[in-house]
């Protein structure tokens, strides 16, 4: 949809959203970021799949890249608690090597690929630099990241542990990393917030999902103005 139409439609739909809800959306938009993103490779356990999304939403991370080579990503609504509706989920499930496709996309967008797994060349989470956008790669509980993902990674990070257990589960690991990294980017002098255009797109998306019967409202709005919908 053209920028002027986005602004026009958003202004109109705002009348169907309460002032309190609009204010809350603006507060959330101001804290949203794409500087940190997650790529989830073949994660299928409903609890972990859902808990990771919930943590992303709570920490203001907008995008989650979902790689489905061997397993289908199937979050649980009871754990998700509606958090996925506020996120941008990008699924890679149509090719024979969706891991490579997803990681190539992330690299082209300027992300440093960070494997969240112990490795001989790893660093502690507290030492991971945030000057470049980061894509955190997570694999399954049983086997971890694939060899392709490990080979593509630019860096490896681990969370220090002091007990007998060898690792955190994926959802806990993601929450700990997001807490630390979103804190760090907010403390650094980097432009981690969304652009004006990105905020406008999300604002319209959030308005739409907050209004019952929004499709009918939009059709009537454009019809009254003699505008042919462009399908966006």
C-alpha cells in the first residue's frame, strides 16, 4: 500500500480504537526493535515455540525467523498468550534447504549471525558486542543447531552456568539473552528503534487486528471515496 494511503487509512481506523489502546500502542512502538532478531531452526516443542515468542514480544523484539526443514513450528496458544499477533513472523518452509535461505536473507540485511551454543571460539553473553544488528540462532533441545547453521555463524555465544546441568532449555536461554541484549542496545548510542515507515506499517497492522469487522469497514471506506483497493 502506498505511503499516503497507509497514513489516510490509519487515521480513519484510529476512530475505531480507544484512546487508551492507541496510547499503549504508541508506547510499545517506541520500544520496538529489529536490531536484534531470532532465527529458530526446526523447533517443534509447543511450549518452547510459544515461550520464545512471548519473550520476544515482552522484550520488544519485532521479528522472528522460523526455519522449517524437518519439523513444523507449532506454538501453543495457552503459552503464547496472543503474543505472536503483535510480532512479525517470517517462515521459511518451501525449499529443500530453508536454513541456508533464511541465513542468507539475514546476512543480506546486515545481521551478524550468532549461534547460541557452546563452541571453542565462543564468548560470554556479557561480552557480545551489539554495534552490528544481531540474529540469534537457536536449534532443537535434542540436537541443537544443524551443521549448516553452525558453519554459517559469524560468532558463538554462551551463558555462564554454575550447576551440574549442562544447558538451559531454549525458551529460558532466549529470554536470558534477550534481556541482556535489549538492555545493552538501549544503553548504546545506536539507532535501534524502528523507522517512521516501519512504525506506520505496524500501527496500521495493529489497528486492523484490534477492530472487529475491519475488512468490511475498509471496503466501505474506499468505496465511498471511489478508490479501487490494491490488495495491500
